[in-house]
C-alpha cells in the first residue's frame, strides 16, 4: 500500500511541475512579445520602460 501511495505522490508532483513549467513558458513568451512590441513601437529617443 505504501509503495502505491508513493508512486501516486510522485506522479502528482511530476504532473504539477509539468503543468507549472508549461504555464511559465507561456508567460515568458507573452512577456517577450510585449517587450519586442514595446521596443519596436517606442517613441523616438524615449524609453517605454522605467528600468
């Protein structure tokens, strides 16, 4: 019974990590698109960000 519970726990952790990594990839792609659009559409000479 204990090995079965450990196996289910490992599967759950791996599934959760895979889902989180997938979401993080989509967030990273969205931020990259926003950064590139801001870089291309910035006003002449001015910076569009406050870093």
